[in-house]
C-alpha cells in the first residue's frame, strides 16, 4: 500500500517536453549557424571530436532528473506493516445519481460535481465507519463495495460520470435494492443509505422499496442537489457546449429539484431530507446523524507505519545532474579507438 503526499507536483513532468523542444531548437540553430560559417567537411575537420550522441545523452539525463525530482516532491510513502486493528463504526452506503439531469448547472459547478464534492467531504469526516458507493441512472451499478479503504473509494468516486450508464432515467428503486446487498454484516444494527440526487424522473415503486429497506434496518437519508427553479441540461464535448437537451417537441428541457420525492423516500425509511446546497451544513448534519448512532466494533486489516521514499528519488536526481555536469559533449577517446562503426580515419 502506498500514499502520495503532494500529487500536484506531478505537474513538474510537463517541463520535460519543454526541455526537449528547447534542445531541438538549439540544435537546429547551431546547425544553421555552422553552415553559414563553413561547409560540413571543413566543420568535421575543425571539430572532429564533436558528439551529437553525447548531447542527446545529456538532455536525457536532465529529463530523467526532472522525473526523479517530481517523484521526490510528491513523496510517495509505502506501508511496511499490515496489522489487524479494531474499529467501531456504521455501515454507510452512498447512492449517487449519474443521470443526464445531473449535468444542469443551476448549482455550481453542476449537480454531479457538487454531489461528488459532498460525498468526498462526508467521507473525509468519517472515522471508523465502512463505506460503499453505488451509481444509478436508468439502472444501478456497484461502484465501490463496502470497505474501510477511503482513499480508493474517493478515487473511484472522482471517476463517476453520466456516461457510465447507457439507459437514462432515475431508478432510485434499483439503487435501494442494490444497497440492501451491500450490508454484509448481520450483527451491524445501524445501516445507513445516503441518496444524492435531484429527485427528478424517478421510476418504479420507490415507496415500497424504501419501506422494505426500513424493515431490514436500513435508514435512508436523501440529499437534494439542485434548485426548485431548475435549469437546462448542457451537452458538452471536450468541455465545449454543443447544445442544450430538448424533448420530442424540440422544446428545451428544464430540470428541477424534486424535493417532494426525496422527502417521501426519507420519511418512509425513518430518515430525513437534507438540502445539499451548502456543503458545510450537509457535512455537519451527516456527522451529527452518524455520531448519534451506536457504533459496532469490527476488525479490519490495514497498512500502518508508512515510510517516506522521497530520499531515493532525490538521490537519483542529484546523481543524474552530477553525471550531466561531468559528461562533455565531445567523443570519448577510448570509444573512438574501438572504431565500432568502422569509420575511415582522416
């Protein structure tokens, strides 16, 4: 198991193509300047030991040094010990709506990104709980099984988008049914399901499924993302707006927050409806809800004693830069004597 301290420093790798481009431009400038000074045969006699290979090798070492320096700044850490630890918490499952209506930008940056931010912040506030993630639109799909690995869960959460499900709609009932299979610990008395959605275009007998979940001891809390006024659904390609979604009558579709549906689901499953417009208020409300529940103790294996590894990459970067300084751009004498390419001596 590993951790990255500051993954933002991977952007330093973008300097590598800049270094290569500058090297090629300098090489081209030198060649044009030398041709103006003398013809190639005379230049060969004036500087017989000049090595293009050495120049390329020096640039390669600078690029590798930048790679090592980038990893050193990121500071990867490796878990050196796997221990069984006792934790106490609640089983929490998040069902995230990924239907096209979640692309509406009536709440910044859009409903889906806002939902992902909410779930991420809630996960950050958890301690000994186990979490799972479900995505749904016209159908539901498992995204992250019940786990204590919050880092992996957030990684999979960040990749969720509206193209993950081909069939459109809002099958909240399927998401609730799938959530019932997530709670694999029969002794866990507190089971919580958070549905994050705009509550629009729901399908199936949602009330009946919610009652069934409540009978299994699952409390459903709904988080509404969007506004009652609503907004159009932008269809973008590579971040560029192509058009707004229209219905069969060629009328622009306006999607609105369906609070009534979400409140009804929460009421049927002994939960409550939470307004998702303010991230801090949502996190505080969820934290208070979970803290008020009895925690079940369970065992979990996890990596401990993470050790820094930056020193190896820093050492590699310094070594490569030292080699770059020591290497000269002329041909090596003993390599010339070997005459590997059967060159004619002038």
